[in-house]
């Protein structure tokens, strides 16, 4: 856009016109902070892109990247699936949102993770009944490496759990670290509900995945995108999934589900079963019929509320 400034002289004098000065066009701004979202399969609406232009120019919305063909985007920035999404067909979509004022373009990457819908019920949790797939290769170190430092504070997630589950009621066993930077827990006090026992050295404590990694793998995590497999192995987002226990009980449990192993501490059975089902529900992992029947039998035999 050009601005033309003119001045007029009177009488027979001439007129002069300064050179036109081009204005600076500012790029559109995408206001959405989100870079990834989760949606249940079958949902059509994805996200409405909120964008603005400092110059007040009209905006045009476009999609590019790996998977734009699965989506539409309206003139108002509303992204929708073109067809109903199905988890078993595809569970991750990567697109780039582009907003243009016809001169400059702003872009933002967006990853859409699809979630399986579970319609069954167990112990008042929504669950997915289904078979486990044992034929899928299991690469513990390649797919499920531990431990990450999710919040980049120098304490990896093993030590985050040790800090979180330390029992601060004993002056003889305070939480201590191996160095002044407090990155590595050295000692403290931890309770293992599996064996009803206490531990005082971090080296004696292991971090158990309540739903073991192999059990989770064959129950559906094998189909997770790679970054989500790693996130599952290290995640602190579900408070029940990672627990500090003694090495003995953790090794006895191994990759077992409740049809194969239960804690020796029978007073913990009800809580353990609720945690197990809750974790499977949270991550939408399959529960097969043998597992279901064992859970119900143990739950009833333990007189759980």
C-alpha cells in the first residue's frame, strides 16, 4: 500500500511532490499456544486457529505438512476432519497451519494424537476389553528407555518419584542427596506396599511401573507413536503408574498382571486392583477376559468396597 502526499502552490508557481513512502507490512500472528492435542476417535472438530494481523489485513488459512489431506480448514480457521477418524487406522497426524495476508505468512506445526474410545466398565472405570497381542516385537531399551528428566531440573524421573514418595516423618531418615546440586537421591524413608516393608537407601529402591512395560506393550502401547511410548515409560502424569518399591517385590512381580501375581501384602490388594484398572483406563489399554475375571475374583475375595 502506498501513501501519496501532494502539495499545491498558488498562482503561476510550480508544484512539488515528495517521493512516495511504502508502508511496512507486518506478518500475521497465530495466537494459539498449543502444538499438540489429543482427540477421541470419531470426533470431527479439531481446533479453531486464532490469528490476528497488526495491519488489519484479511487473512487466509491453509494446511500443509505430512497429513493435510485428512483435514479441512475454513475461512475462519476452523480445522475439521474430512472423514470420521478411526484409531485403529491412524492415531497420529502432523500438519502445518499457515496464515497469510497475501504478502507474509505465519506458520505453526500441530500434532493431533487420536485416542481409542473405551465403552466397557470395570470397577467403575471405563475400560477396553480386548485381546493382547504378544506377536509384536518388544524392544525395552529402544522403545521404552528410562529415565528421562522431563522438567530438565537435573532430577530424572526416578529421582522425582523417590522425592515424591519419601516419607518425611522420621528425623533419623531425612531425605538426602549424593551431591550439593540435589540431582540424585541417596537416602530417606520409603514404604513398599507390596511387601509391607520400609527401605532407607535409594540404592535398595526400584521404581515399578504398576502396569509393567511389557504388559502395557502387548495391551496396546505397541501401537503408540514412538514419542508416546517413551512418554509412557517415563511419565509422571498418572500418579499411580510409578511407585517406589523394594527390589525383591519388583522382581517377583516382573511383567505380571493380576491373574499372574498379587502383592504378598493382602491388605493392599484392593488399592492395587483399583490402581491397575485405573491405569489401564487412563491409557486405554486392553484388558482380556482372563485378566478381567481374576481382577473381579480378587476384588470380591478381598471384600473391597
